[in-house]
């Protein structure tokens, strides 16, 4: 009987499995048992074809995470064992079809992207095979980081000193020292540096070799929903819970009961295991009405710090830094100290407005050829000057004061009860929320027990109509406004 023909393109399997086992053992020794068991135990060795090593994992999330975090190291270790190997194909097992002889091939080879090769002398990288129906989402293991957002570039003043100190302790903690201020919860309005601090924590932690993950709330929701659709929710959960430090930004956008439940479980699992959690949002935990009470309670149990609007001294330092950066690109751009002082006194809300002011000064200087003066600054930043707000009124304050005034509970205002003694106070509270805060109708609806924005709009119009013909109600609402503004 004639010997079976060998496929000339396929290397004989002799010792390949043994070589791959040595790769795995070396990887386990380097990264440690915890990391290896979290990320690498589900990798399957599918074989070798020519100079290509073929591996597979059960989920796209796991594939992308390994590729982005350990791809280069895995390729280097594999090349030490497989001398002729130049590339790795990492596929998702759910997209492979079994064919005769136990061999696995992509479901549609014609639609699969070719594996990338590493040019001679180039740093190693691990390519990803895109199988049928599978799209590559770079960085799905975390949201992108801005290289400018480090502790070195964060300007500290009285308004943000506590938040900066807490963030720095968390970010620069030595591996294995345990969690600090768990969870660390930072809240501030837009443009005050929350995201800068969170990303600085991640950059500092990565520099010391800690397993960090930075996710926006939107990215968390997207990852969880995608995992449910691909039936890989377990892998998604295990991946998150294997992280040493989990950083979540813009928590106020976390929506959906299933997503919130998973976030709650992940939060509890990480904190109970002594892993560090860092959260940022635009308001305090108690004000996140869209989140379940148990989640808000767990968040409030940690260290809650606020980043306040910058004081005038810090605003001037921010302006000086921005101007210096632009001067490096535009040598003729000069801003006198008197202009910096004027802008710092007039633009008071946040760093983004300060950036906008400097950019406008540069544009007018470059386009018109006029020197930068106080008169020019007054002209170009006029719409950035906002009236001072003596007190920021919160929806939580409105609920508390309205409930006390009308003798109902806060829970009544958020409930679905339709009795007259509850409906009218609820409508008044919604009206005050719309007129005294910057919250949108949908957001107010979420704060009032998850109601639709049309319900809020109806309440606002109802009260607006009543106060025109009911002086007693108008006086009541004026009294409530005075209480809220005290």
C-alpha cells in the first residue's frame, strides 16, 4: 500500500504540540499564574502551515485583548520554539468549520484577511485573522488612552488637589500593595479634568507592570451587549474580573437593567477580591438616579472627591501652559500678561473654555495680523463669559425640598403612584428641574424613576399653565426656588 501523500504546504505535526507546550510554560512563568489562567488557558493550538502558527480562542473579546496586550511577547516566545515561523494567526473558534481529518479551516477562506508578516528587522507584532462575519475592533480590551493625559501634565490647584492626590496614590501604588480608597470616585462638571486624572492613573499603573483597564461606560455597555449576542458573556465577565485595576469613565451614561446588573456584579467581585476600582461621573453617586440604589450605595462607600471649577490662579497657569504650547508651533504668537489676567478672570467655568479662548486669540492674531490685546480678548471671548452661578442646584436637592414641603417621601416622587397628593408635587419637582438645572428632558425623566421625556414635558407645560392663573401656586413655586437657592 502506497504511503499517504503529505501536503507540501503543511509541516509535519511531529513535536509541534510539544513546542507549543513549551511556549505556554514559558509564558506562564513570565506573566504569573493569575494572569495566565485569566487570559491564556483557552488558547488552542490548531497547527502549523508553512511559516504560520495557527491558534484559536473562544471569543472575539479574548482574541483582541490578547492581541493588543501580549501579542508581541507571544510572537517572540513562539519564534524561539518554531524557528521557521514568521507569523501567528489567532482566530475565533466559533468561526471555524471542522473538515475531514480533524483539520480546521476558516469558514470562508476567501473573506478572511491574510495574516500580516513582520518585515525583517521590524519589531514583532501578532496579526489577527478576520474570519467570516467577524470584524476587528482595535483596542476592544479597553478604551483608547490619550498620551498627553499623564500626572506630569496635570496642573494642580486648590480646586483639584485632593482628587489629584488620591488619583496619584492609586496610580503609583506598587504592584501587590492592595487597593486604596476602594472605590475611588471622582465627580465634576465637563472640562475639569476627570478623564485626564483617570487616564493618568492607567498610564502610571501600566508603567509599573500592573494589569489596568480603562473603559468608558459606553464601551462597557457595548462590550457586554456584544458578548451577550455572541454568547460569550462568561468570557467577558472573567476578563474584567481578572483585571488588577478597573477604571470606568462617564458612569452617568451607564444605562439598561442588564448592563447595570452586570456592572454591579463586577464592582462587587473586584472590590471583594481586593482589586482597585476607579470611577468618574458628572455628579455624586447619590445623584445618579438612573443607577440602582445598591450600586450607588457601594460607590458612596468609597472615597468620593470632587474636582471643582478652577480658581483664578489655576486658570492663569492653564492659560500660560496653553500659550507656551502654541508658541512652540507659532513663534510669533505673543500674549501679554494683562491679556492672560483678563481672560483668567472672565472665563471661569472649565479648562475647555480656556482652550477655546486661547485658540480664538491665536486665530484672530494669525488671520488679521493684529497684536493680541485686552480689547481683542474682550471681543473674541464674549460668548465664553458666563454669568456666575451662586449655587449649583441639583435634582437631588429639588426632590428633597419638594418632598419635605408637600409632606411626601422622595420615593413617592419617583414612584408610579397617581394619587393627587403625589402627582402635583412630582410635576412641580419636574418643572423646577427643567427651569433651575441644565438637565435635558430625557435626563430629568431618568432621574424621576425612569420616566419618558414626554412625561416631563407634559408636567412642565402643566405647571407653566397653572402658575399663570393661580397666584397661590406661583407663590409656592417662588418660595421653593428661594429655598433651593439659599
